[in-house]
C-alpha cells in the first residue's frame, strides 16, 4: 500500500515538473510563438492569394479570343492552362507546407532527411510509385497532344468529353452527365473521336420481293438530298456501297458518308430518317421476321356401309 502511494506521488511530482517546465517555456517564448503563428497564417493567406491569381490568369487566357482563333488552338490552350493550374497548385502547396514545418522547428530535420535519403527515395519509401507514374504519363500525353480539353475520347470502358487535364488525373464527363476521374497512369489506349473526319455507316434492310437496283437508286437519292440540306455536317457525297448481306428475311444494303468530326452520330440518324420517309412515300415496306402458317384442308373421308350380318341356316 505504501509503495503504491509512493509511486502515485512520484508520478504526480514528475507530471507537475513537466507542466511547470512547459509553462516556463511559454512565458519565456510567448512572443516567438505568437510570431510563428502569425507567420503560418501569413503563409496560408499568401498561398491562397497565389492560387487565386493563377486561377484568374488561366481563366483569362482560356476565355481570350486571341488564343482561340481556331477550335484546335483553343483546345490546346485550354489543356495547357488546366495543366499549368494543376502544377501551380501542387507547387504552392508543397512550398507552403515546407515553410510551415520550418516555422514549427522541423526545418533542420527535413533538410537532413532530404540530404541523406534524397527526394526520389522518399517518394518510393512512401509508396508513391503510382503517383510518379501518373505524373510522368500525364506529361507525355500533354507533349504528344493525344487529346485536349473538349475532345470526345474513349479509354477502356470510359467514353466522354474531356473537361480538364491535371498532373495526376484526367476529368471526363460521360454522356449521362457523371464526371469520371481517371488516373493518368491507367490511360493506356485512347480513341479520339474529335480528330479528323468520321464515317457514318448505315445498314438498310430491304425486302427480297423488291427490285434491289431500284431500291439502291432510291436510297442514293434520299441520302444525297439529306447531304445537300445538311452541308455543315457532311464532308463528302454519300455513297451506297451495295449489298453486304443476304439475311434471313432481308437484303441488307450499306450506305456510307464522310462527316465532320463528332457529327457522324447525327448524320447516321438523319440518313435513317431520310430513307424511312422516302420508303413511306413510295409504299416500300421494310422487311421483318414473320411466320406463315399453312393449314391443310381436311381430306375427304371415305365411308363404308356395314354389310348385313347373315346367319347360317339350321
């Protein structure tokens, strides 16, 4: 019992000793501590101001008509500005954190750590291999100009419009409205639908009973009328390539048309509607799978008359 009392007294005295030392330290260095707090707040405020300046400058360049004289130039500038904004954000955050640690008295510790281990080994030590991969891949995609902000791309199972490119990730808005954030290191194959001409392909099913050569002419005429009315979407004159398949209940004819970038979906829908309306005008029916049931007429049944029974005479 006495030993427990002595142990509690010792712990209390040690705690009071440390607490008194801490209060003495605060009394002696209260001015420096307040100054460090003010410096840290100033560092955070300066970082926020710098981020705002970079954001406004990049927004101004992204909205400037001078750098958007063509669609391709505008997309390139927007992509570069989003990357610059991302790099500036990471750089400002990194410098601010280092300055705050320096004010807290960890400057010499960080310096020794950087000198002895090196920045690269620190990154690997913290398991940042994927981060380095994302950053390096993003830089290569930027310099190779694989895609730009505003392009419609497909990578793996993600398909949508590029909204922004950063050092580590790419932001893609899919058709249904969701935003998908893709790490740059996972982008291995990209299909860019916004570069170069596109080809609208329409397969038209026609009945076996109709004159196929006549139907080819009807389809060609309907497609040309659509192209003349939508010259802003079509690059070249539509062309009926001919029969591509003898299906179970239809003769399939292929119609192709070169279109402007990102316009082939609209052109395909327009060509289908134009052909459908022309077929309706001419009374041409589209084939569809159907069954014809044939019922045989009942055969005439032959009736036999029963002969009278005879009995032998006794």
